[in-house]
């Protein structure tokens, strides 16, 4: 299905050169009473160690489902079907056994969620949970694990870690809780860290602290990071590569600098035009995308973005009948518009309004 | 966003709303006898005027008292001290009957379009309710009046009989706006009206609010935590911290020349959507340490001092007045003993360090 090469990586054949994480043609479906939810369709991407991939898109575009698939968390859902390939460090995870995936989760790969309260157990102290997370993957005494946990709490900037070790999640402020969850996620030194809207519930000053922490820890541990967010600013600050998702599909993918400076997809233009920015002159008016995001049960025919796209009529009937594939090299885009036309539209109509 | 011209016009015309010394202390009680053991000082002495036709933005972090201020302005809450004066009339403590004109002239739009609409009522009856309660004459009938409102906010008038759950988040926010507009109010207090919306939808609603303001001569108090949206929409901006206004200025003044260390930190924390500026944005960032203290027990003197890199002894003992500093115009007021100067090298904690 996907004819494109992976972002930024020209890969000679042979598994030896496989990126640290490689996702190929990932497709996730949920059977529900209302119909089949096409949550993720044919998504492909790669992340190397020490690099950060940003996944952006509006709510319901399939970001979280993508990350949960990588962690194998759809396995326990009877209504979910996952297809495609997920290679982590040369091991394929879609076909791996539950036991194998469980061993990797929390060890080699870990996740930070938007809402740390729901990810923490209300009846165990923060410290006890970090100790437990550590001992699942390491044969050490409780005492050793405690030392490690307190060290991690200190590492993520929690003051008085010995005292905080014995407190419960609800006794922490939002920012502290997020720090504690990061400590828990990092306790086993994961090689892949997935952060799903880790700062969405936080104030900007606290967000700045947490992003700084993630950046700093990544530098130290050299992990691959997937940063999922709806905030283009967060992506621009952290990501090396960016995926833009719409209606369960990757519609644009490339190095962050390219996606922000020469965005290719009309939806990406729409996202950038919608956003008031502090780093720009004031605009008289924002340029929103008309309409609203599609239902993943009833995706529009052809290009799922066509009901909202000002250029849908420029491709004969292709935008309405044929789903565009993600094409291009390092910077790939899924749109029927010929590259020259897109370039012209961007320069003449879009860029002046950003 | 409005041009220079309408700004000066707004500045010259009279004040629609004046609040002074406004306080809201929520009692903390204990035991069966509800013994008062303390108070949450959600709003702790603020002065603010809102001129006719202008948009005043209110920004600050979670829990700093923005919503409480909004609910005091609309007199959903009764202040524990201080005054709310609307069109020259003191409405601080008037009862339900006396509040009737205010209930028509001042409307509120809420953050959460999901919970602010009754799920069991049709959109038609939700928007019609204020018309009926206030006994507003509708010459063409209530239904026609409601359908006009639906059209006005960009919704299909034929969806009159649908229920809130049949609409998307952005559409629900439009329903909330239509309901607020039904009584042709003079002042709309919008409490995070776009915070729960996706960015593409957020821009639609911001533009709609802009258009409606022009069409109906509306005055807005726009509450938000997103500094970029507030800059886009406001003529003047007030920054709140722990129940107080710490800085207020004309929009351009505030964004180009922030004086209060908290305003400086807040602005520098906003992520820049430009990878090319990533390094300079991070270099120039002022990271605050620690969390916002509790409004039950705010720090003595300047409330920001526990997180401020410029704090000195006097900050712990003397609460700095909100006033023009460093030769700023009277419209630009800062509550800080050591305001940030134009060419000052700001030195909060630098990014990427281990000891937070
Ligand atoms: N009815 C109440 N009883 C007690 N405390 C309250 C009440 N309403 C608000 N508070 C407290 O008052 C403070 C200010 O709350 P407010 O809702 O005004 O904050 P806000 O600035 O709107 O925050 P956010 O950005 O999270 O909406 C908070 O500490 C809050 O917990
Ligand atoms: N367990 C599930 N059962 C059915 N539908 C689901 C389930 N989990 C997610 N979905 C649907 O999949 C789509 C993508 O969701 P998600 O990845 O969470 O979006 P987001 O991009 O906001 O993270 C949504 O339509 C959501 O309702
Ligand atoms: S394929 Fe057609 S509808 Fe889709 S983004 Fe391109 S021009 Fe628009
Ligand atoms: S008064 Fe002192 S503590 Fe408060 S903001 Fe100014 S310098 Fe900082
Ligand atoms: Mg999500
Ligand atoms: Mg609020």
C-alpha cells in the first residue's frame, strides 16, 4: 500500500539497517455498535534513537490509537484489529506473543499520558509504584529499588524526594504529578519513550519545565521519543521529524524544519493559518479551516479532507473518488495536487497570510 | 483584532463596567456546625474598568481567579468585598429582582460547550429560554427569532429541533454564543470560550466573536490562558496571579514591553511554532521553579516572590502597588518593586538544568 520511502531515511534492503522503531502500514480498526471505526489507516513512520518524532493532528485523528498500538495496548481490547508491522530494535511486535510485548512495555518502551492521575494508582504511594515498576524489570531488593526511585524523583526535579516518595498522587500538584509519571516511565531506562499530550493539562510555565525536562533526559539517555500533541508550538520546539495526521491517516511527513517552513498539504496550511502567533505581526483576521473534522466511522470518499479543502475541485474528480497516497521522499505528502501547483498556491495564497 | 482607530474611540467613551477593591473569599468550613477555619482568597482585591466597545483580555494560570472574576462581573457570585458598578449603577449586593436588567445586559459564555448546555433540551428551547424568561417581545415569533440567531452564529436554522449531542464541539460553542446573544447584551464575559476547541475550529469561533462585536457594538471581557489568542483578540490585557492583577496595559504595550517578571516568564514560556527559532527561544526562556502557592495561604508581600528571580527583602514585606512604573504611560500599570527594564538581561533559571 505505501509506496513511499520512510522519513529522512534512505534504506538499503536488509534488516540490519532497520531504524530503531519502524512502523509500516499500521492499520487499527474498532468494531462498535455504530459501525467500524477506522482509527488508523496505513500509517508508516520511523524513529531513530536519540531522535524525536512529533505527531500532530486534531482530536480524534488517531494519534493516541497509533501510540497505543506501538505499545501493544490494543491487544486486550476484543473489538480492536491491528494490522501492519511494528519493528522495535529488529523485533516485530504485531505478531509477537502477549508475554513478549508485556516484557517490553515499561522496560524497553514506556509511555507518559496526558492525565497522570488516571495513570497512577490512588491507593499506593508514588514511591511504591515506582519501586514496583522497577522491580518488574529488575531483580533487585526493595531497598535498592527505593534508592533508585528516590534518585529518579530527584532527577525529574521533585524537591524533597525522600518525603515525596511516601505521598500519594492526589497530594501532588499537576506539574509534580507529571514529573512523577515521567520518573516512573524512565525508571527502567526505556529506549523508546512515547509521550501522549504530556503537557496539555498543564499551564505554560509548567509546560516549559516539563518539555525542558524531557529534552534534557533524552539527551542523557539517548532514547527515541514520540511526542504526540495538538500543539504545533510544542512540536516545533522538540521534534526532529513530524507526522501530520488527519482522519486516521498520515497526510504529511518530513523533517520539522521542512514541514513548518514549506508545508505541503492544504490541511497543514489550514492548521498554521488558524493559529495566532506571538512571533508574528498581528493579523487582522485568522484563516480557519471551514467545517469540522470527519467521523472515522463515516469517512468522506476520496481524500478525507475534501469537504474542507478549498482546492478539492482542482483535480477533476480525483479528490472525491480516490484516496491520495503519501508520496515524496524525505518530505512526503498525500494530496492529488501536482507539486508545482501546490508550490504556487503556497507561495501566492497561503504563505502571505501566515 | 481591532485597528488603532476604534481603540482610541473606546478609550474616550465612558466605562461600561467598573470594579474596585473586588474580593471573593470562599470560606473553608469544618464539622457539622460549619465552623469557618479559613478562606480561599480566589480574588483578592482587584480594580479594573472596561470601556464601552473594547475587549479586555484576562490571562493567568490555572486557579489564579480568572473565572471567579468573570462570575463576579456577571454577578453570578456576590463579592465578599469591593464594588461592581455597571453603567454607573452599583450592583455589588443587589438581589435577584434588582439584578434583572443586568441579567439581560451582561452575558457569560463558558469554556466547556459540553456541560454548559442541557442535554435534554433542544437547541431551539435552549436559545429561546432567555427570551422567554426576560419576556422579550419577538414580533415574528420565538421560533423565527431563534432561527435568526442560529443563522447569525453560522448554524443551520433547520437544526432548531436537534439536541446538543448532535453537534460538534465548535458547533456547541456557537450555540452557547447564540444563547448569550439572544438578549442583545452590552457586555459579554467569555470564560475560555475557545480553550476546549481544536485549533482549526478555535479560529472559526474567534473570527465569529470578532464579527459579532463589530455588528452589535459588543464589549468583551475575554478570559483565557492562551497568550496568543488573547493578543489577537484584545485591546487591553490584564495579567493575573494568585487573585490579583499584576500587570495591565494596552495590548501592544504589554506584549512588546512586559514589566512584571511573571508576565515576562509567562510570555517566554509560550512555545514558538518555528523550528528555526528553537534554540533562540530556549535560550531566551525564563523557567520558573516550583508551583503556584495556595490561595488559602498566599505569600506575604508580593505573591510572586516565591518564584521570582528578582525578589529582594522588601518583596516579602511590602505588597507592590499596581501603578505606572519606569516612565510608562498611565495605561500601563505594574505591581512590582523591581520591574523589568527594556534592555534588561532577564535571568530566570536557564533551560536544561538538573536542580529544579
Ligand atoms: N466555590 C468555590 N469554593 C471554594 N474555592 C473556590 C470556589 N470557586 C473557586 N475556588 C478557588 O478559587 C481559586 C480561583 O479559581 P478560578 O476558578 O477563578 O480560577 P481560574 O483562574 O479560572 O482557573 P482555570 O484557569 O483553571 O479556569 C482556585 O483556587 C479555586 O480552587
Ligand atoms: N477502544 C476504542 N473503541 C472504539 N473506538 C475507539 C477506541 N479508541 C479510540 N477510538 C476511536 O478512534 C479514533 C481516534 O482516536 P484517538 O487516537 O484517541 O484520537 P487522538 O488523535 O485525539 O488521540 C476516535 O474516533 C476514537 O473515538
Ligand atoms: S487531495 Fe484534493 S481534497 Fe485532498 S488535500 Fe489535496 S486538493 Fe485537497
Ligand atoms: S515585587 Fe519583588 S518578588 Fe514581586 S515580582 Fe517584583 S521583584 Fe519579583
Ligand atoms: Mg489523544
Ligand atoms: Mg477558569
